[in-house]
C-alpha cells in the first residue's frame, strides 16, 4: 500500500507495553512514508485521531493513553482491527551536510525520532538522542535506542531527576551545541519545548526541524483545526524549520 485516502482496516499483529500508559502497536500494513509523517487511526462510530509513524513497514504506532480514543485503543488485542488512512504531512528532511545530528523528543514525541534514528544510523557521522520526560516511568523508548546498531549516544532528562539528568531537554542539548558537536537538530514534542529548542538553535547558529503536533481532525487541509497564522499544520507541517514563520522543510 502506498497511501490510503480512506480509512482502511488493518489487523494488530503485535503489541508491546512501553510504560504504564504507552503501548506500541504493530499493524499488518505497509505504507510509503517518511519519518515525521503521521496517519489517522479510526475506530468506527467512535473517533479518529492522528499518530506519528514509528515505522511504515510494517506500520507501527506508539500510543499513549491520555483520553477516550487512546484508552479504547489500549483495550484492543492482537488480531483486532484498527483502521488507518495516510500518510499525511511533511516529514523530516535531513540535509547531507548535517552529519552530526541531535534528535530531541519529549513524551510521545520520541515516536518519529526512533524511525529517523534508524534511517540515519548508516548515513550520519554521529547521532545524539535526547529523551525528555517528567519522571523515570514516563521515559519512552530508551531501551530501543540503547539497542540500536550502529549505536547512538543517549541522553535522558527527567524533571524530577529519577532517571538520567535532572532537568529538561535543552539542558542536555545546550552543551552539545556550545561545543560545536551538532550540525542539525530534529525534534518532536510539546510546543513549549520546540520553542525553547528553536531559541537555542538560533543562538548557536544550528538549524532545527521541529515537528509541531497541533490538534488535527481532517488531516487534509479542510477543517481548519490545525490552522496557525494561515498555515495548516496537517499539510504544511507537522515538521517545520521555524515555528515563528511557519516555514516547512524544502
Ligand atoms: C501529527 C500528530 C502526531 C501525533 N502522534 C502521536 C503519537 O505518536 N503517539 C501518541 O500517543 N499521540 C500522538 N499524538 C496525539 C494524539 O493524537 C492525541 O493525544 C489524541 O487526541 C488522543 O485522543 P484521546 O481521545 O485519547 O484524548 P483527547 O481527549 O483527544 O486528549 C486528551 C488530552 O490531551 C490533549 N491533547 C490532545 N491532542 C493534543 C495535541 N495535539 N496537542 C496538545 N495536547 C493535546 C487534550 O487537550 C486533552 O487534554 C499526535 C498528534 C498529532 C497532531
Ligand atoms: S486537520 Fe483539518 S485542516 Fe489540518
């Protein structure tokens, strides 16, 4: 399957428990997509919500239970159906001159970066992965990144200091930028985190690509749910070069 314009039934082939409120669902489907793009997942007569692709082959989604839809998805079992359409949006566009990369994820923002890290592993000279979370039990995908071959350098920050360094992702990234170890920053997480990263990137002259996962409904530029400053993030994003001017990667 290249691209699904209508919700299409898939079967859940495997489920992994990532933490107390996050599971990874592997579906029996394959898409033509890029890291940073997303799909809409649908449960008939209930709702439809966006999720980043952790992989397109097979389609894999990391889903944190935060409300009605995600709680219902968490009740599904292997063999159950989940409908998807997509992929949508613009993904990360890694420039060949950005050989030393920092991939920075907050919360479930880690999902698209795991795929990006795998894609870049063989191409990049060095990959630093910064995972930010509130507490130790909120840290996502640390074991997966730690198992990656060739290896990435992993930095974990937690707000309460229960895992990794106490603080936020910018605390781990700043010294890497200041010591000129990074050519490009790729990030996904809450808007406040992205804004702080953008400021830091500008300060150190390092380009950033920021995935802004704003509220979305239609994913095809019609409903306006994701509109900001005249741009629709479902099509012009979610990956942007700047939050201020809303510029997407070329
Ligand atoms: C492009 C994109 C990619 C996403 N990727 C993932 C992913 O990989 N894994 C994952 O678990 N979730 C992801 N999300 C978020 C997910 O779509 C929402 O959490 C979804 O609304 C959950 O539905 P719900 O009915 O369970 O909870 P809801 O009732 O919809 O939301 C629960 C709470 O989360 C808040 N919320 C919901 N969506 C957003 C948002 N976009 N920004 C800020 N706050 C929000 C609501 O205000 C509410 O307080 C992504 C969102 C977008 C736009
Ligand atoms: S989600 Fe409808 S316009 Fe973007």
